[in-house]
């Protein structure tokens, strides 16, 4: 796999909001549908590039074209975010080292732990806010995995500095961009080799799709990853790809509203006596709070709201939250009383009224 400069992607000069709406459309031809139709096909007539449903689908291709344009690379759709994670980690050689955040997405950390337990690779979990320590850890790494902001601690990494150090050491850099989305952060422009998404979250945005994606500018990496996807069969359903593309069309509107709501709520939460700590990086729609009353107060909060939904996922149009340490696999360095809030697009006054009455009762 080459470490040469990524192949530049043609830029049509359109702004992200316009790209989200216009990319991946059929040609503007009379009587052509505006949306790409759902191609429910497992088998194709021989002689072309597709041949079989595991190798490609026009509906996937439309989604991949749109996400690739937003991130500035070429996208591959996967059956889930964790299928995308597993395919990228499969690139790491035997006994090689992967550097990753100690507070990364729980599924990613669990995959690393499983691979390490089976002797496939070594992992070094780091505090991504300590840039010097991360740079030092890059010296022996084959792959550096970043999240920024991290899930659920909402720590921000210096992606550009870490990517430069990783490349100097001969390592690849992956950034999970699920929280920020390509509207708020484009890791490929900061030096990352690969971007991973849980499409389930913000990109699809309606809590009805399970899907993942990987984006890269490196044509050789793209070919290797597509070959692994074809071989392992970690492909998305056609309906899921269609719904994810439909979700992408309003991504800019949803992110704008969720971020405005989150910024407002973060300020109000910081002033409430039941809240000991507010973690908000200043962008995006995710807030984490630590409650003064400990884990019992956090559990009570998640049971006493009317609008906020107690659920483990995030990034939907509806507001949801959860105490992350209810999962035994969550790192012990995450506070017991931490509640991760995924702020939706409802009226912010209704969201605050619902939160405040629950907080007042603690």
C-alpha cells in the first residue's frame, strides 16, 4: 500500500449544502426520475462491471458518490459502522500496533481488545488531548485511529499534527468522523488517509438505518478495501442505502439545527446546580454532562423525561440520552454519572423545559 500523496478529487466548486442535495442524482434528462431508483437486484447480466450483487449496486453507488463528494474522497458503503471498522482493522499486519483513543467508540475499543486477545495485533490506548504523548505513541504504530470529538468524553484531537507524525513513522491515519460529519470537519484535508462513519447516526439521521462507510483519496487503499468488502460480504442492503442517501439530502439542515440547540442547552446546563460538569467541544450536536448526584441521579434523569428518549444510539432528528457506564464494557475512566445527550432538532425551549423539570427533581 502506497504512502504517496492522495489522488486529488475533482471539486465542482459547490458548497457542502449544495453537494448534499445535488450529488448522486441521475442526469437531468426528460422523464428521468430526480432520485436514483432502488435497484433490488442480486444478479446482473454478465459482461459488465457488476456481475453480482455483492460487488456493487446502483443505489449504493449514488450514496457513495454523495458521501465521497462531501468528504473529498471515494466512499465505500458497508453493512454497519462496525463492519467498516473491522474491514479497516483487517488491513493491519500480524502483531502490528494500533494507537487509538482510550475513549473511542465502545465497539471500536472492543474490536481492538478482541483482536489483541487473539494475538492478531497490539493496541495502545491514549489520551488524544495529550498530543505529545500521541505523537510519541505513533513511533511504533502501523495504524493510528482517531476520534475527534471522542465518544462519549467529547475530547478533541489535533488531527493535523498527529497525522503528520504518524506518516513520518510510516503509519496510516484513520479518523472516525461520525460526530462531526463532513459538514463540520473534513479529516482527509487534515492529513488522514481514511475516514470512517457510522452512517446509522447523523448521515442517515432518522434512526431507521444500520449502515457504515469508509472514505479515502488513496486509490490503492480504496481497491484493497473494496476487495475485502467483496470477499467478506460486508455490504449494505439496498433499501438502507436508499434511506441513507435520502437522509444525506437534509444533513446540513439537521446539523445546523442540532448544533444551535446543543450550544444553547450547553450554556443552560452549565448553570444548573444538579450538573457538575458540561462537556461540549463548541460544535456538533452531542453534549456530555456529569451529574452532581452520581450514577443514581443520572439513571433517574433518563427515566423522568417526556421528550428526551433513553436510547443507546445518537444522531437522529429526535433528542436522546443515556448513562454510558450502564454498559460494562465502557472504560472506567468515564465517570459513572456521565450522561451523553444527542441533541435533536425539536424546539429548544421544549427540550430545555423537559430537561429542567427532570434536573430540578434530582
